[in-house]
């Protein structure tokens, strides 16, 4: 009898796309009600006991019958919570794309109303969470003025990665960069990493740096350990070139790795640590090693110390006009993030200007209104630090 019950239940479950459990239960109850009181607990057809069938169907989580063939016991498949694992959200920080979803839902085919709950706040909440994570859980920034002598201001900047993986991560064209400003009272008198309203990095005259659009194989911003000029910018990024030595963002055309100075995570180990685990493991881990970082010790872990800090330190040595009052000088450093940098859009518009997808992308990016958002001027602020010169100077 138990076997027959199980067969009946399996048959009903296989028809769940046609009949809901509530409907089946109602049918069973009606069948009982049509019988005399004394017969309601008897078998209707000599095979199935209706009260038991009602119980099996009405129980959402049936603990007496396996949900899959050969299923292990709950004790065997239970995953315990482990205290030595950290929570991580794979957010991606592509707030620019989410804002496009917000402003152009019909063009992108995105319904901002949740079809199950009718909620309309999903996009706003996702943006809010991305901005919170960007500004609270991504980067630590430390700024220290070490000297101001003979009109030369020397400042050490240290950026520490808090993400648990390289940063930026994901697609290779994402980048983060440092804006370093020297202010006299409230006026900027020297700056590296300043941008215009389109997020293009500019020089002291507001002119876009040639490196912003990667026009040839040698024009880009290398990794710096010391910056002295306003056309030098510390950009954390991965740059690759194709077989023709042209910069590319294509996954399948990458041939030469020109630069990879993305911030390393805490505890990072060099690939050579994994050599004794075989060639495949070594080559896999080798892809996580930095490239072309000019022998920067912050990107080396020769002893494979597990306490590797995951940071980058660099020095700004700035020559200022003479006869400035040190008491009125301050330094402000900000790290910005761009999921869609200018050169990425430039390559799309130049390579297929007449394509329908290109035209759509051009419309979206040229009409996207970022004023008053966390992404104003096409850059997302991660963290800032300001210090007075006379409070840190080491004369």
C-alpha cells in the first residue's frame, strides 16, 4: 500500500505545472464530502486513502519522501557556518550601467518594477549599496607630508586594498586613479589626476592628456613610484595590446600585457609559491602576478609572506611657486573609479561608428545625466584624505 501511495504522489508531483496543490486538495475534499459520513475515510477506488493523500499534497516540505532519487540524508548535505571565511559581495561597482538602467529602461529593455512584488526601488537600492561599498569597503587612504623645503613639497601617499582580490577587478578596462591636489587657501595651485566633466584626465591647462585615448603603443601612463609633473597620473589598471601592438579591450585579441599594476589583495602570494603543485597550477597563479610595475617592492612578495599587506605607496615631489605661506597650504588626495573609462568609449565609437549598437551606446552615454549623483563628471569617488602642510612638515 505504501508503494502505491508513493506512486500516486510522484504522479501528482509530475503534474504540478497543470494543477496546484491547493486545487488537488480541494478536489480530494470534495470527493470525501460526496460520500456518506461513514465512508469518508474509506478508499475511493480500493487503492488510495484520501486523508493520507490530502496530507501528502498539502505538506509543502515533505520530510517523509525524498525530493530526489538517491538523496543523501540532511546530516550528510548540511553545510556548517565557518568562522574563518569572510563575506564578500560581488557588486562590481558598475554604477554607471545601473544609472543607464534607471534613466533609459525602455531602450535597454529593463523593467524597473519587480514583477513579483511590484516594488520600484530595486535600482535605487542597488545603486545605494554599490556606492556604500565603494566608499566604505574598498580602499583605505593615508596621506603624509614629509617635507617642505626650498619650495619643494614632498608627500607620501599609501593606498591599501580592502577587497580581498585585485582592484579594480572584472573586465580589464576598469580603472582607478589618484587625484593629488595642492591647495593654497581654497585654490588649486598644482594637480595630478584632474578631470573634465566627461571624466577625461587633463593637464594643468585643462587639456586632455594624450595617454587618455591610447593613440599608439607607447602612449600610456606607466606605474609610478614618484610623481613630479602634472601630466603624470597614478592609474591602477590592466593594459593589453593586440598582435598589431594596438591597445585593445577585447578578451580574444589580447597578446601583450603592457601593464598590470592593479592593487594586490592582502595575503597575495607570488606564482613561484605554487611551482611544486604542478605546471597547470603555476601557470594559473602566474596570471595573478603584477606586470611592469618597475620593481616596486609593494608588488613583490619574494618570501611569500602570508601577511603581505596589499598596498601601494608612492611619493609626490612638487615644486611650488616661491614665497608661499606654509600655513595656508594643504594637500587633498582622492581615489576615483571608472567602470567605463573614456578610451573604452572612444574605441567603440571609432571602430564601428555606423553600427546600430554603437549609435545606441553613443545616445546613452551622451544623454546620461550624472549631475548630482555619486558619479558626477563620469567618476565615482571612493575615498579622500586631506592634510595641512604645516601640521605634517618635517623641516
